[in-house]
C-alpha cells in the first residue's frame, strides 16, 4: 500500500497482490518486518490499533458489498469506525449492513447511492455526504470492475478505466477538502487507501497511453484491468508527492505503525516494491495532469 500526508497528515495508500518472486513467501505465510504476512487476518492486524484509535473515526469504503471491501467494512466497524458505504446496489449494501450489525450491534453504518463510472453520480454522492456534516478520516478506494467486453460509461469512457481509476480520482478530489478540514480540526491523521493489484506490472510503457485507455481501438479485458490498476498506483504516488505537507487494507488504514508514512507501497502488511513503470515520477505527473484535465472538462 501507499502512504502520503495532509493536514496533520493525510495518508494515501495502494494495496497490491503478490509478484512471482514473492510467491513462496506468500504461500508460506512468512511474516515480514511488521510481524504480519499473507496468513494474517484483518482482525489480527488491527488488534494493536483498537485500543489506540481516536474515537470516533469515519470511513468511506467503496466496493464494500463483497470481497475485500465487505471484510474491510466488517473489521473497521468492529474496531469502532463509523462507516459510510457508497453502493450502486443499495439492496446488496443493506444486506452487508445487516450482517455487520448482527456481529457489531453498536456500529454506525450509512448507505448512500453511487455509480463510480458516472461523474454526475459521484458528484451527487459527494454533495450528499458533505451535507451530512460528518468528519472524514479514512477513504478506501476499493471498488473494482473487470469487463470481458468493451463497454462505455455514460461519459463515453471505457468502463473499466472509468470505474476503477477515473471514478476514484474524482471521488478523492471532491472529498479531499473535507479530509483536510477533519485532519486540521481533530489533529488525527487522515488516510486514503487505493486498492490495486500485482497485475499492474504486466503493463508496458508503450501500452500505457491515456487516450487509448479512454477509448481503446482494440480491447482486452485483462489488459484494461491491469492499466487501471497501474493508474491507481501512479495516482497515489503523485498525490503523495503533491500532498507532502481486507488485511493489508485494514492494516494501512488503522495501524499506528503507518503513521507519518508517505508514498509507500505495501503487500501483506509490509512495505514492498512495485513495477518500474509504477515508480516513474514523470509518468505519474503526466497521468495526473491528463486526469485533471479530463474530470474538470
């Protein structure tokens, strides 16, 4: 995962899976410097945070209706974090909420509608959230889409790139002021978590062209997904540079051990490395400028 700062500090993080060279360590569940590894559960890695968390914290988690997002929501609620769950399918979100409340009856969970492939929907969500007057300590950009066939969003952008990358960029930008405000008022470090994947390393430099990702001439679902995940990492790195001043997700979101860290990358709750292209600062700056130009167009 990646970490950056703002206010007292705002942390931006990126979660990935495991490159081939780390496969044996992953399968064996070998613990890293943090004391955790691939066999560590979300509950285990947040045990040391539960007694140290300022109360109350508020977190927004996208993609919390299944998978890593749902487990992240369950564990954060158990640790006393107030949850805001944006979802396209509010019925499914209500089922997740009910399940969390069965385990943690005292949890506070707010459901709001969002379609991350739609700029208009994202803007409506952010306006609604801000109108609630809640603080915002943690933003977890977890939602992800994989499309086997070429589809376009209502904004005429390839669906995978629109949902996984551009939607989260706009969401983050529109909520950033609230996070800065919360950090300044409370003195509590804010954190942003972008969930990515090791598949980002499959993308070659000549296959990472902004205009082609918006409207590809030839479409491959796996390639589109990998490009969106590389973009997630580059966005987090550039955000970390500009801001300066499930287990791994929960670890980075809550652990006191990641306080003050900026622009770092974590796998299995330990600082790790990403691809050479993902580490390219000039590529990150170029993508940042192109993205901002598009979402403000």
